[in-house]
């Protein structure tokens, strides 16, 4: 799994990268077919925004989360991505039945 981090109006610190990497590894454990993950960090006024795009099995899954704290936004986006990945996995299993 390749991880790419981009910051808009923010410098992506090593602590932020390591926290996001740890959380993304949880996704990789559950869904090993993930190839590329693009993570974009934004700051708009006082809102912290995290957007992530996951490339898996020729499909892109996108999610974004807005919070007051960047670390809370990362946790929220992981929850959203887990739900979307589970839904994607169930759809592919149903197609084979």
C-alpha cells in the first residue's frame, strides 16, 4: 500500500503522517487489496478537513471529514472508509454468488 500525503494551507508534520499511517494500516489489515491511498489535509478558517481516496480492485473510494481537530478528523475518516470498504466488499461477494 502506497500512502501519499498532501497539505493545503498546512504543513504535514511527521507526527500527523505517523498518526495517519497507523490508522491507514488498520484499513490495510482488514482489506489487503488496497494499492494507493491519497490523503489531503485542509484548513479552512478554523475547520480541519481530511479527504482520502483509496484505490482498490480498480475502484476509487472517496471520503472526507470535517472536525475542529485534525486528529479527530482522521479518526472520523477512518470510520467512514471502513463503512464504505465493507459495503464494497459485500457488493463484490454478492456479484460472485
